[in-house]
C-alpha cells in the first residue's frame, strides 16, 4: 500500500521520487518507517543499503536512520542533511506538493489558513511563500489569513 503522503508527492510534483525526498519525508513526519519500507518494496529497489533498510524492523530509531542514510548514499552518492541543497530541494518538493494538495481541497478561508500555517510550522516557510500567508498578531485573537489567488499564482510559477 502506498502512503497518502507519497501519493500527494507523486500527484503534485514532477519527476521520480528519490532517496532525498524519502529521507526528508521521514524526518519531517510525513512518512513513517512502515510507509517508507512498504513503498520501497513496491518499487523493488536493490542494493545492499536498501536490503539492510528493508530487513530492519520499521521503527524510527538510530539503526533505521543509519540504514536509510546508507541506502541514500548508495543510490545518490551523498546523503542530504538539513541545510544542504539536496535537502532544500526535497523539502521544496514536499512543500509545493502539500500546498497544491491543500488548494485542491474544499476549505473555508479559515481552515485553509490554519492548514497552511500548520504546514509552514512543520516544513518551514521560505520568504517567497510569505506573500500569501498573513498571520494575525496573537493579541488580536483572529485566525491567520491566506490569499488563495496569490498562493495559486505562486504555485503556477514554482517548479518541483
């Protein structure tokens, strides 16, 4: 069974899902170890690193993370870490996929703004995306606002 998060990434971004997206997805809480292993089994990955990863119990712990880094290095020639270019690109793909998913759903302005704010809390928010999220000061006790037209325009210009 393919996880909902991977389906969203496949549906809303271009190109194959690679090891950096899997590592970032696990680290940011979009994927569980079980979902990651299940998707890898469906894809039929090969190599000693992938075999080690698939042989481990699906527990998000140090051994699993180590095997994931090994499989990533084996396939990509490097391991993405927070702050490097590969990590940022994978993070952007997740961010854009989830934004497209949120905009494709039926939301009230308030629920959309809260969902976007929660996504940015989880994934971070680069400056270029600040243009469509307008949080209110806490003392006003108002929900954040999102400009769906600006978000849609941004996503039309973005590539992932």
